């Protein structure tokens, strides 16, 4: 395949890397800045010359600190990456990754401006599965999910979800030029990215844009009602020193003040025992009709859905011991005081937030559905992600890029198995074991 591709907006050129052809930093929408900030995304302007897409684009503003390891970020962030295995032919299955991060952090571009290292390296996944891999950035935290629409029509609602829809529209319009099959697009995502997929499965605008879904450790109930989101937005504006009667002032908010308000709002929400992500999509009855947990069961797209065994360990292990006795009441858990309380709190929270919703969805789902559980090593929330992609991405505390992206041999072997399952599902619509409805089988990765 040539490294110059004609898209509906203009020609782009890619690079060859690790047995793949990559196009990095493709603009799939206009920059959401100025008059377009806090608005639904618009198609990018066409270009005349060949656009060089050899470096990852800017990531969305990170939620709680300017010191997040993804330091290459800003409001101009709507960029996509497409990775094609070399000499793989045409009409290839397409896997589209939606990253997680509590709707507040994460990305798919370059980690920082001084490196070409990407948050996710798609090459191994594409090469081993023979699928086209796609990932993209979408607006996060304040810019993607704060509901300011309740105060002014100047602001659209659920912009982050509509960024995702715009990216999927780009894929539908253009993926055949890259050798992909637009009728065989599979979404896969983790945590808030997985919850977004559940939402997309219920949205009429998104329904024709993909065929199958893989939902990993979804924060299934992380959605706000209009009233909840209004209270949060009003509190947030007050933290910034603005009145809800003049929300437009937020357009010129100082970035440091935004980070501080993000942190302060998170602390306030968690102090009330609320496990919903601080910045979450809004069930407004229009863009989202109801909680996806309820409405997704009517969908008939093939669905692979699962969790990791000890999801909540990521959140409970760092809690001071003095707080643990109060967590059952705070988070409304049915755990009694006694030995191993931290372990039991974490397991109950894992079941309540992650495992039970998955079982409920699978039991009522109209289409074909399969469940998995990841039980390898510590198996905390998000531990399966580097294994799935075949490399570590997050750098150490004192470095700008990962010093060593390689996995341990047993991690690497499990990653090969998982990628083969994800690839098989993308190609055939089945992961290779009996459906949950027929067998109540939960496939174990360990």
C-alpha cells in the first residue's frame, strides 16, 4: 500500500514502522477552540497539499494537574491515528480503541513534545491480528463533559461523546481508502472509554457507525442526571469565582485555576461517597435517553464484555488505614467490620461497581454476548491494558518517556492470547467460546 492516502478532506502521508503503515495525528474535526469551544465538533477544513501525518497529535487537556505524564495536551486535540499491517490486503476488519481515564485524563497522541513515543503503540496489535487499528483523542473533563448547557445555549452537552461520533464518521467515510471494511468496525475501550461505548450503542447517531463492541471494565453507572450535573456545574463555576448567570466567563479561565477547580470538585464529590466519575456524560433525555445500563440491553450488536478480578484495588490500596473502617458506610457497601476489612471492602466495591452491572447487562442483552474475567497477577483496574497492547506506556515518576516498554515473558504470552481473541472477535463476531446465555460461561484470562 502506498504511504499517501486520499481522504475526503485531502491527501495524507504516513510512515512505515514495525511492519505497519501508520498515519499519526490526522485531524478528524476542526479545532474546538474559540467560537467552537464547548460546541459539538465540526468536520475539518479540506487541505490542498499533502498533509504529513508522521507524529502523534496533541492530547486533550488533562484533568487534575499540568504534571500529568501526558504533557503534550491542549484544547486543539481532535486527532486520530490509523495503523495498517503491511501487505495485509483489503477489506480488513477495523478495531477502534476508546481510551479510559475517568472522562478526565488520558489520550492517544504523543506523551510529550520532546519524544515521538505515543501513549499507545498500535503496531503490534495490528500486525498480530491482521486488523486495522484506530485510536483518537476526544475532549475530556471540563471541556468534554461539564454540563454548562443548563445555564446557556452557548454550550453544547456531552461534547466528548459527539467527538467520538465524529471520529467514527471519519472512519466510515475513509477507512476503505486505507484498506479497511467500513461494515466491519469493532469498538473496544476500557473504563470510561468502555462506558462511552455502552452509551454509543444506545445513540441513534452512532448506531450505524460500528458493528461490534468490546467493553472492558466499564464504569457502567458513571452518568449524571440533569439535576446532578446542574448542581456540579454551579459548584464548579463558583470554585472559579464565576456566577452561573454568566458561564461564558469560563471561556477565558486560567488553566491553573481549571486544574485546581477540577481537583476541588473531585474531592467534594468523593467526600460524599459518590463513586460516579466527577466529569461524566449527562442523561438529558435527548442526546442520552436513559442510563445505558438500561437501554443497551435492546441492542443486537455482538458484545464481548468483562472485568478484571480486583478492579477496586487500584482505588482502595492507597487509602489510609484509619479511613478503611468508614468506607462501607461511605460507599453503601454490605461489609461488616472485622479481619481483612480492606480486602473485603475492595471486593465488594468491585462487585457493586463493575461485576454486577456486567452480569445484569449480559443476562438481559438482546444480541450475542460473551463475558470474560481477567485474573492475572494483581489484576487491578486497568492492569490488562498494557498486556493487551503488548507494551507499557506510562513513564516512571521522574521520566518523560518509558525507559523500558517491554513486558515480562508471562505478561507478553498472555497479551498474545488476548490479542488473538480480540482479533478473532473483530473478524468473526465470536471470541471463540460459548455465549453467556447458552452456557453462563465466564472465560478466564490468567
